[in-house]
C-alpha cells in the first residue's frame, strides 16, 4: 500500500501503476469525519442510519452483481449474461467513479464552452411532452402529465446512464449475498408536510406511510443488538495536533440551542457534562476548551441593552463566525477544530462565514442561550401537530426507490411487482425503458444540447429537442417541454430565453457533494476497537463522514430488521461529504470545491479512504488490501439545489422577484421544473415544481380553462402567500372572474380525444390552421363559423 505522507508532509495518492500524485495538505477540503455503515441481512432493510442502511439478500442464480476482487476493484462490471437482465451494464452495480461521472458531463460542458454538434438527424418522433432530466422532478412531471392526460405520449431524456438524479443505488455481491445501499439522496423527509398533489403521488406509486411505520414498530420489537458495545469517537491527526489521538467521544455541535428545528432532549446539565468529558481528552489549549464550553453551555446575553427586534436585525447582518469571534469573543483558533463540523448544513451556504448568526440560531447552534430570543422555528411535528410529520421514510437505497416506483407507475414492465415491499429486491429491467410501443419512454445516455421552438416562439406549436447519443446528434419534437435539469445549464440549452431569465438561472449554483460506499468482507477491526462512528475534523484529505455497524442515529427501514451482529459478516461503509472551499462566498465556494474534486480519479478516492481506514483501524487488525471488497464513489459535482442567502443576496421587493421565481417562468411551450426552481433542496419541492410546470402546460396551453373555473372560491390572501408566481393564482388575484369573462372550450369530440387547440394545430400542422387554432378566441358568437372554417380547411388533410 502506498504511504500516505512523504517527508515533506505532502499527501501521496498515487497508485502502483502510475507516478505518485502529490497534493498539498489543503489541496482537499479541510477536515474529515468518518463513520462506518450498517449492512442488514434482511430482505427489505435495516434499522440503521439512513446514510448507511444496506439490505442483503441471497444472491441466488439470478443476481447480476459482480464481486469486486481486492486486486481489481476499480471498475468491475456485472455479469450481463445472467437473466432476466440483458442490458450491457447494470448501473447500480458498476463500481468506481459514479453519480455524475465526468463522462456524463462531457457533452453538457462542451455546449457550455460553445461547441456545436452539427446537423442533427431527425428521428421523426413526435411527443405530447418531452422531459429533459430523469431525476425526481422529471419523473414526477411525466407522472403528473400522464395522470392528467392518460393518452399522452411522453419522452424523458437523461444525460447519465441511470435515472434518479442525485438519488442513486449501490449494489455489491459479498460472500454470496447481494447488498443494496443508498448512494445519494437519503429519504422521504417529512411526508406529512407534502402538498396534496405530492401525497397523491406517493399514494399512487405505492408509498404508504402507515404500513411503513407499522413495520418499524414490528422491527423494533425484535431487533438484535450487536453483543459488542460500540462507541463514537473523534480522531485528532498528528499533522495538526502533534500526535495521533483517538478520543472516545463525539459531540455534535448542533445541540446547544435546545429550541431549534431539531430540539435535543438533553438538559443543559447533561450537555455540559458530555462536552466537559470530551474536552478533557481533546488536544486543545485551555483557552480553546473554555471558549467551546462557553459557546455550548453559556447563558450570557451578549447583546444586553438591545431589544429582541434589534438583536435579530444585527444577527441577520453578521456571519456566525463574526458573531462568535467579534461578539462572543472566542479565539479564532477554535475554528481549527470547528470549521468542518459547522460547514455544509445549508444548501445556500458553505462554512460559518457564509451564513448569518440568525440562521445559526434557527438551526440550533450555540452561543445564543442567554439572548432571550423567541422560539422562531418549532419542530416539524409541532408545527403540523402530527407526531409522524417530522419523521422520514427511509428505503434501503434512499430516494432512489421513489424513482423506481415512479417508473413502475409509468411503465410496469420496467419494475415487476405491485408494492413498496416487493420493489426493493426486484431487479430493474432497463431494457423496457425505451421501447417504441410504450406511451412513456425514458432514454438514458442522451444529454440534451438544444431546445428551441419550431418557428416564432410566440405562435409555435412544437419544440425541437436535440440530444446526443453515441457521439451523434438526434432531434425529436414535442408539443411542450419540461426542463427538469440543472438551472445553470438551461441558458446554454435554451438560447431563446429572455436575458433576465438566463441571468436568474445562472445564479442557482448547486452544492457539490459525494457519497462513497465501500464493501468490507468483515468488521472484526471495528469490533476489536469498539468503534462505530469516528469523526475526522482536521485530518488532511477528503471531507467525509463514515457510519459504523450500529449506524450513527436510528432511522428504521421498511421490512424486518436483522442488523449486523457478527463481526465476521460483511459490512457496507458509507462516506458522505459536502464540498466547500474556505473564505469564499457560497457560490464561489461551491465552484471551487467542485473544481478541486473533478480532477480526482477513482484511484485518488480509493487511496485516500484506504489510508484513513488503515490509520484508524490498522492497530486493531484492519488490512485494506484484504478486507475491502469493492467501492462505489457517487460524486455529484452539481449536487444539492442552492438557494438565496441573506448575507450575500439582496432582499427582493416582492416574492415574485426572487431569482428562482424569475428563472422558472414559462417561455411559451417550455417550462422549468426542479428543486432549483424553489430554491430548496427537498424532494417535495422538486415534486411540487413538477406539478406547477405541468399545470402551466395543461391549463394554459393544452386545455385552456374558462376563467371562472379558476376561482373555486379561492382565498386571495392565501393564494398570494403560497403561489405568488403561479399563473393560475395570479390571474385569480389580479382579475377576479366574472360571467362575461367566460370562454368556451372546443368540443371534446375532436380527433384523438383532444379538446385542445394546441393539439389540433399539432395534428393538422399547416401554417394557416396552426395560426387559426392558436390565435382565435372561440367565444359563443364566433364558435360555429370558425369551427366550420377549420373543418373545411382540414378536409384535404384528413382525406
């Protein structure tokens, strides 16, 4: 194994097959935290942390999952000859660098850099809807459109070789058992807070919270604990602290403010005792220890004499780092240890110098206990008055199961079965995704390079969508398009958009991150060391968290729980990190972090992780060369949706002037749906944005509604609060409907069961008829003569 450090203190991540690659101590992001993840031996899940929940099932004769031998674990492919799958690759089982691999971004980056792919071959395909992106929002858009218009033909184009967006599934075959693990987005968070449309979607695809929680209760009654007591710990590296030291305690900084969004049950006395025990063993100077304890347990009012309103105004204008250093007066040396634990908790911020002190208070960080501030954020359960509302539904592969179930609803052949339980272990049939006879087709490995209206956008009835597959450009047409990809790429793909909208879209910079899963053939070293979670706050290398045999915190998975109890059993380690460079505004920090990581190879990741595991567990018998069976690095250079940041973004005068609201505006036949469009990195936001985008198409273009039908006795004040930029709500607010404003729909007996002018224009497709159908108003006095004219003109076409 290559040594981790040379004499100069530089990190050596080279492989035996290539010249060593030297990286400075700070070339990676500062700080590391490890935890080692649980691998369940049940069919449907484990009761370990959602980051580490893994499911093991007997491989049998039908498992197309390859075992990665230690000597050749970089890019092992699956045995594709095994039925029932005949795809050239099985994405969840491919090892090495995955997630958003560089290959998936070759074409998008070429478009960004101005490359043209020449004339595209017209496939002759025409769809009612084309969706760009097969993540949660893209698949939800296909679902909502299909539900509203069951006869619709839909094409979903995806740049990667797998669906799911930042939700990924990893699979390993170890000792004859198939292990399923989460490789990206974690869980259905707070399903009780979903919109009615979101709840309907979950119910339709088979996600049933009641049955899930019933299984949780059953699991809890018979779960097995390891016979070995395991501890959380913090590792202090010799490069920073002079000598290696393992402190058998880990203290979460997000527990000081007991009134935050995730209130702790610990009393102030219990918190003080836990932190005192930790600091006693930590290699800090006396002042740093006193300052940390003061932030966590102190009750001083650092803004005495100011009113609550004045305190809040000041806290909103200063960063958390400035508040601690300039107001609380702690030593800046504290951040040598605390920088990493305080980084990455918000999708719109990086380190503690990029989010406000007010945000820190609302998120439960310390330093505010004596300030007399109001309880501004209750727990989700309190807010909803529902004990279950604040909980998460966790599948063994995380949110990837939601994508699988959505595709099952759209195309049952792709995922045999009928329930959330039977979906977990069933192999996905990738061959069924893009069959010509399917009403909904999903085309992988097909990055879109251009979306442009056919003709004048103001009157166009079709959009041409160009994508690249196998190095060649192809073109399809759609009556409407939902852009469910990253906001930052849309200005390059849709050159027709207004410049103001393009500028707004470019502001939504995603936070990069990665989730790595490593398969071990045993966890004897963990048992001997009695270690579960190990944090690396300052160790040079990748910034990670690893979860151990118990899993850090308990979030049960669907199904019977049989967690790993025998150290001779395999174990799946899960490492998670958000990337952020210190000392930069959030967007620049994300870009810098992304630039640092995209240069790394899978060998770099492997050597770094091996070195850390060996350094901690080596004294207890761990041997990376023999104990590691395989590794999958799901690297997401464009990961979690970003949002607006109060420290760096000016407050807009009106909600409809938020940048993400301006960015998501419909442009004739093109709509935008993703979590970027809400500025929130939550799946329910992605689903709701898909519903909004589809409604804009259906209500405004496909089936224009009589203005009176938009009223529904709506509460104008409520509509203005929850849907400021929604066309339907705005029309309801600005133009209260009256009887004289009613319009009449074209009869639903027109060809192909369509009652829409856009659909007729598409099907009859002549310039004269298209203009007539898209520009005429069919009011009562003009209905008969105009229908007669269209019917006469269409006779030659229909004959």
